[in-house]
């Protein structure tokens, strides 16, 4: 594990003091780009870094959170904050996309179309590139799905992990990060309605079809199976949302 570089403070002192989280972000980005911070390096302790940058600790934390959100920094409990390693897949969460959605009014249909385009491509690549270990993980998640047909929330966890395993198997970190960012938002929405799911067995069989194509190294078959599954998933979620809205409306009237 790399330690903080001793020359980091002198470099920071040569710049003007930052006053906002955005400036903290730009300063740290610049240090990474010019090689003063390398993959795996640990940032100085928060108190020292805030003092050198001339910002409050809350402002520093906000800047660090921004860089962690886009997969540039990684906070490790009890160890500190690190620049991500080169071999690590970026871990984008859905925050930037949620903000864009709020600003521009992205629809659920647009989200599904984005996921469909990404995951069909990912499925095709994964069918060609998945390792035996990744195939085993996919099979285990499918087993978990069948075992939790009566527990929709648990089923959804296995569902998400299955798709994340396929994304990792594509061996394309950019596609994986983008898919996880979109899928996380859709997962959060589905978790609110999945208890009204009607036929999780059909969904499990669709996942099995995807896995079968993967196992046979059938890239085009994997793309088709993913298309069919996500199309049916969209229909199922629409129905769940309608039933949830109707139930909430009835509940409100009853009040």
C-alpha cells in the first residue's frame, strides 16, 4: 500500500489557497494529472490537507466526496483516502445522473433505453470474455434467485448482482461504470415496488437464458436474451408502479 508523498505539501503551498469545494476538486485533479499524486497514493491526513489548502474541513470533505463519486478517490474506513489504483474499475454512483435527471427531467423510459443499449453491448462482450469464475458467480446468483422467489426484495439483490457480474465480465471498465450508474438508479426505484412483482419465476428463467448464452459463448444470443429480459422487466416495473400508485391513492382516500 502506498504512503502519502512527502513532497505533496510543498506543491500545494505553491498554489493560491482554495476557498470552495470546487477549487479543492480542481487542485486535487491537477495534482493527479501532473503526477504529483499517483494511483494508490494516500492523501495527507484531513486536518493537514485542509490547513495547507486553506479550507475548512467540511469544504475539504465535500471536495473529496465529489472525487469519490466519480471514481477518482476512494475512502477506506480506518485507512484514509486514496487515489484509485489503475487496475480498479471506477465506482461511479448514481449521484451525477440523478442531478442531471432532476435538472432535465429524464424519463424512466429514457433510463431503460440507456440501460438496454449498455447492457446489450455488455452481454455480447461478456459472452466472449467471461472467466470460469465469473460464470460460476452468475450461476450462483441464478440459484439465489430461484431460492428467493417468495422474497422479492432478496430476489432483487441477486438480480442486481447477476447483472453486475456480467458487467465485470465484459472487461470494459467504462461500460461497467456507466451501466452500474444507470442500474443503481433503476434498482432504487424497483426496490420500492418489487414486493408487488407477479412472476419472479419468469424473470429467473430469463436470467437463465442469458447465462446459457454466456456459457455457450454465443455473443449474439446473449444480446438477444438481455434485450428480451430488460424489455419484460420494464413492463413488470410499470405494472408494479401502477399498482403501488393505486394502493397509495386508496390509502390516502381512506385517511
